[in-house]
């Protein structure tokens, strides 16, 4: 019987994780996790993605009954971290907190991206989204979206939009909004978030799409004016700011989503276990409150739903990149 089992496992090897023997794959699936799990995040400590990773990691460690180590591998807008996991061992012990920029936008804006998200990363679950708020300086002459659009259309020069980097959701989201509304923008890219906010407050730039978490204290403090959010419903942090859908612009609905990935070839049973544990973690009242207070919309989707998200997002951002002609390399 043991011999038949070994022969059958060997015959299944081509269908299992590349780079691992059939016996190794079966052992991983039956005994996962065998050691601490690394959750790699492509941004520095203290940032929004880091907060998400640490909140999830703490709860996930309880359900996996194993240590979850959050590893900040910052650089290139999350691409270094994504590449590291894409080339990693597919055993479920190295995971990525990936986001829209490095997973869906980068392939459309880089001709020589050193990893292939669709082929080298296996989606586990979309866990949170960070929606955006269209903000303007506090003394701007427009008090709502309609007056901003009217001013932008009448402006003989291109309308200045601050961004937190070329090819980011805020940059491409501004392009989508301008195209939908019939005017052109001149993106002004800032490397530092603080510099962009300073430019907005001073009126050096005319508008920007800023995450809800970042925008809320600025709006409440009177330093910025919020005109509309890209969320499907009003944010508890900014209940007075309408959604674009309320204003008849339902297609202005982009967000920065975050999902957990494993290297492609990770055993299906491990991916299923991770999905169950991650979904349970996101349903925890403590986790939900912590992340909602930080400005995130909390999810926790199935593997199939996450795959559908990736497919639609790849098409969406590829179309935006093509329409704008924007390329980083």
C-alpha cells in the first residue's frame, strides 16, 4: 500500500508545486505550517499597508498556531516585495501583502517587469480596500464636483492634479475622472506624501485624490476640502462627503486594494487553509474595528472572487495606461 501511494504521488508530481517533489508537496499540505510564516509587505513600517499586515498577522498567528513575522521589504512601489515572493518557495511559509500598484498597474506600465503577477503569484484573499477622496485647497473657488469640472473645462491650461507618484492609483484615478468629465489634467508627481499635502494646502496644485485615512484629519482640520469619495458608500470617517455614485458618476469607483498572495505552485490545500483563516481573521470584531478606524474597508474574499478581481483590474488599468500612453520604462 505504501509503495502504491508513493508511486501515485510521483505520478502527480507534474501537477503539483514546481520545484518541489511530490512527497515534499504532500508533506507540506498535511503538516502546514511547519515553521514561522513570513508576511512580506512592500512598504515601510508605519504606513497603511504595514498597519494592515501587522493587524492581519497578529490574528493569523492565533489561527495558524504559528508565528507570523511581518517583513517590510520597501522599494519601487511594492515591486521588490512582489518579486521576492513571486520567486519564492511555494510552500505557504512566504506570503505577500500585495496591492493594486505592484500587481495590476505595474504590468501595464513596465515593459520589463522582473516578475509576472498573473503567472507567478497565487491569490489567496482580498482583505481590505482604501478608497479615495477628491480634495481641493480650503480656499478653492469650487465647493463641489460640478463646479470643479466646470472650472477645469474652462481652464485654457491643463488642470493641475497632485499625485503620490507616477502610475499610482491616485494618478490614474485622476486621469479616469478627467476623461470621464471632459477635461485634461497636468499630473504633478510628488515623492513624499507630506510634500503633496503641503502643495494642496497652499494651493500650489488644484486637486488630488487622497486616501480616506489621510484625507479625513486634513478635512476635519479645515486644511483641505473634500468633494467626493470613490467608495460605494459614505465613509464613517467623512459622513458629510458624498460618493461619486451619489453624484451620478458611479464609474469613478477606483480604490487601492490589498490582497494576500503566495508563490504560484503552493499546494491547493494550503491555499484553501490560508483563505479560511484569513477570512476568519477579517471577520473578527477587533480586526475589523482596528482597520476601519484606520480608514480601510474590510473584506476577506474567496480565492475565486479574488481571482476575478485580478482579472478585471488587469484589464482596467491596462486600458487606462493605453489611453494615456503612460509608460515608466
